[in-house]
C-alpha cells in the first residue's frame, strides 16, 4: 500500500514562510509528475503546483512567484516552499500523483495564515 505523508503545515502570520514536505513510500524516480493541491473550506480542491521528473514546474496563477515545488528522488520526497503567505492561502494541502491510472493522495496538512 503506497502512502503519502504530508508535514510542515501550521499557523503563521501573513507574510511568513512555510515548507511543506510529502514523504512517499515508494520510489518516485519513475513517477513523472508529482503535484500539490489544496482545499479551502467550502471550496473545491485546486492544483497549486506540479513538478515533473525533468524538474519542469507549473503553478497556479495565485501562487506564482511565491511558491516553489521541488523533489528529491533519492529521499522519495516532494517539497513545497511557500513564501509571502496570504490569508487566502489558508487550506489543507495535499500531495498527489497518478500511477497506472490510480490517483494517490496523502492525508493533507493544514496551513492557516492569519492577517
């Protein structure tokens, strides 16, 4: 059973930084795209960032220039560096990948940004 475990969330003030980690219990070197998603209360889950094996990244417009995704294939871990956090970034953050047609999700980590 593949597991994804997010960590690094917390309660911070506007303008602060956080670094999220997602440890994956399988070798990720063969996983082409790893993603970070978030879901705020009463809203649909949305893509925040993706990163490919070639380190190509894609970001939601709302986080461009503030968030940076990275991956360490040796540690089977994907990261999300979040700078200049805003109250609208408050959400549960999930990491994700799709393999052989199956969607894998972690349990999420809460990020709360106070104004």
